[in-house]
């Protein structure tokens, strides 16, 4: 082995074994991108399967505007809860982006507050999703059946929204833990890359919801 090849191998080993930098980005950020890529395949498979079922089913598919409508003050409002949920989640992306900005400016108090605000938005989203689930369950929707039309509706709804809701719940816990550590100054010496890494996860969760919203509630 030539000296140049040996030197290149030693440099590669040093990058990977140091647990600091790989692919010219911090190691933690690279691993988050790899995780999000794998998650993209899972959500993509779910949504592709949903579209295949929706197109191929012969039974009438329930009208989302009717299924997800709420009666408020004697008026039936279609998709009002879903619209609020979407607004809350998109707003949380803004607070998360500001948290990353303040973290790199080393204003850890503002960064932590904005991360906790993001987690609070996420918790509100999960709470509204739980209400949505309980309403449909009370109306007889099940993963194996649906009194409103096609039986596949229940399984698609609970699987896709449940898997996304699980991601949001995990994100709320993750952001809360990181925010507390930021507030305590744990990352003062090593830097605040962890805030951006958490932000990548949260923005991914928000982006997935945009596709779910478009394909499940508007189609």
C-alpha cells in the first residue's frame, strides 16, 4: 500500500472513529439525515399504499369534509379541526427555526424557551388528534370496519395518522429534554449543533403532515 493510500485510509478511520465529523458535517447531523431518509421510505410506502387502496376500492370512500366536520354553535364546519391542527404544526416549525437561530447566537434562554414552545405546540397537536380519534371511534370507525363507507378507510386512517402522531409525541419528548439541557448550559462548551439536529427531526415531522393533509383530508 502506497503512503498516499495509507494516509487516506488513516484519515478516513480518524473521521469515523472520532465521533465528530463525517461526510464534512457533524456526525450527529449525518446520522439524523440517514434516520430521516429511512423514515421517508416508511411514510412513502404508507402513503403510496393508501393511494393504491383508495383508487382500487369499489366501495364508496367517505367524504373527508363530512367525516372530519365539527358542529359548533349549531353550524357544521368541515375540516375545522384539521385546519387548526395544521396551523399549529406549521407554527411550531417557525418557533423551532427561531430556536436554532438563537442557539447559534448562544442565547440559550431564548433557544430553550422557543424549543419548549415548539414542544407545547406539538403536545396540542397530539391532544387534538386524540380528540379526532375518539370522535371517529365513537361513530363506529374501526381498523377492520367503517359504517360510513369503504372498510379500508379505518385501517388507513388509524395506521397513517397514528404513526405520524407517534413521531410527534417522540418529538415533544425529545425537544423537551434538549431544551432543559440547553437551559442548564450543558452544550456551552461543545456547541449547539444538537438544537439544529432536533430541528431537522421536527421539520421532517411537519413536512410529512403536509402530505398526509393533502392526500388524506383534501382528496
